[in-house]
C-alpha cells in the first residue's frame, strides 16, 4: 500500500511539474540563427581592439558569421604611396577571419575620404586617374579573389538631392565625372567575377530624394550592363529611426531590378554622453531595441536582403562618440560585454520573423 501511495505521489509530482514547468527559453547564438536563415550577420573589426581582446573574440566567434575590416582595406591603409601597397594589416585580418571560419566583406574601394595625399593632392588628367583607379581596384580585389565574397565598390558618392557628387571634395567625381562609378564596378568585376559588388551609402534607407536618386542611378547601371549586385544601406541610425515600411518599399524596388540590398554598417546611436558612468535609461535602451527589431525584421523578411553588418560589437569600442559627440551606446553589447535589449531584439527577429520571402 505504501508503495502504491509513493507511486501515485511520484506520478502526480511528475505530471504537475510537466504541466507547470515552463520550457527553457531557447538560447541559440545569433550566428547559428543567421546561418540557418542563410543570412550573413557580420561585424566590423577595427585594429586597436582586434584580436587582442578575448571577450571580443568570444563574442565575435559566437554570434557572427561574417566580418568586415573597419578601415584596413581603405585606400589610405593599403595604398599609401603611388608605388607602395601595404597589405600587412588587411592580410592579417583576412587570414584571421578565414582561420576562424568567417565570410569576409571588404571595402570601400572608391571613397572620397580616407585617401592618401598623393591621390587628393595629385594634378590628375581624367585618363591618368582612371588608370590609377583601375590599378588599385585590380590589385586589391585581385589579391583577395575568391576570399572576399562581397565588396562595397563605391561609397558615399551621392548628394542629399540624389545626384552624384562631383564637387571639389571628391577627386573621383571632380576629375572623372559620374562615370567613375560604372568604371569602378567594371574594374572590380574584372578582378573577381564571382564577388558581389555593392554601391553603398548613408541617409538613403527610407524613401527620400537621395534614395530616389540612387535607385534611378542603379537602374541605369543595370540597363547599361554594369556588373552591380546590390545597394548597401549603411543604416547608421539615430532615434527616431527610419520608417521600416519605407525601408521595405525601398528594398523592394531594388529587388524589382534584381538587385540585393544589405545593411552594411548598422548601429543605433543614443543621445547620451559616451563618457557617462550611468548608462542610458530603459526608455532609450528599449527604443533602441525596438529600432533594431523593426529594421532587422525588414531585412530578414525581404527576399533580396541577406546581409546585415553591425558597425561595431560593443559600446566599449565604438566609432560613434568620435564622430557624433554626445552620442554613443549604439551597439548590441554594453561596455561590460553584457547583451543589451537590442541584442535580444535582433535575436527575436532572427527567431520569429517569418521566413524570408514567405507570404
Ligand atoms: O590606426 C590609426 C592610428 O595608428 C593613429 O594613431 C590614429 C590617429 O588618429 O588613427 C588611427 O586611424 C583611425 C582609424 O579610424 C582606425 O581606427 C583614423 O584616424 C580614423 O579616421 C578612422 O576612422 C574611421 C573612419 O571610417 C574613416 O576611415 C572609423 O574608424 C570608421 O568607423 C569609419 O567608418 C565609416 C565607413 O567607412 C563609411 N561610412 C561611415 C563610417 C563612419 O564614419
């Protein structure tokens, strides 16, 4: 009888606990979720922190499947003098990334910033500068042929009104004219026919004069047979953030041209001094998380968006306070490498957004 009572008690306990215990919440890494969805989830690597910080190493290798050298492939670093290429840092990053199983995105190949003085101060004829550009792109893309799978070929070439910038601060636009864009893509394609080639810009995520101009230019490229694969929305985002419905519409019109769209430099900055010992209030952190969630959902749900690159990993190492004084706290992990609400927002987007292209 006592055995029977014990059995009943045990069964009851088991049933009750089965009935009342909540299932363990899933705890997959961002990388595993992204890989399942065939999404490139990347992070920018910058020289000062990389690869010496072990916490950064763990976070990167656990949560990302793609990396981008933040500056080390820029002209100033790899081609400091006319006859000098220096791939020391770029090679080290690429080899490290390969060793750790990451895919690699590179660039920008042509940008009017981060150029060495021999380019910006040169007294160029149009054909000379085209030859220099051709040599540079062939050398850099050629060196990593088959190893760097996506390139931002031309970066920040458009004015807010949507026309190509040909003013004095762009040696490319000023000397060559808007055709420098087509030429850069042609040279990159010659150097690696299998790499995906992107036009990249900021402030053109939603629908506005700039994104209209870029869309029409990209349409022209397609019609001219220029080898372009996609448009990179940088997605450096303040709060309030770009309207996700507009971002989706913008993405869809590139899709109709059979072009991809990527978020190439995502972060969501908060107006709160980076030097403050007190983090931003939950109001800001939750709003930031909402921005990450809504914007990530748009990419994950779109049939032509398969790449999201975060422009930094933790608030400890960030470009934001340098270029936007008074702002910071823009990334998924805080200064102690603790995941922020923004991290969970991206994770939930990867977990719960309906499959890409469905519905
Ligand atoms: O590495 C040198 C160091 O040796 C030197 O002592 C120090 C002195 O200033 O400079 C260090 O280089 C800095 C470099 O970042 C490395 O971290 C440069 O000064 C600094 O200008 C450079 O800033 C980068 C900026 O692009 C210009 O290239 C930022 O980190 C990088 O986040 C930013 O990224 C851009 C994208 O390429 C294009 N879209 C906008 C985005 C943010 O501005």
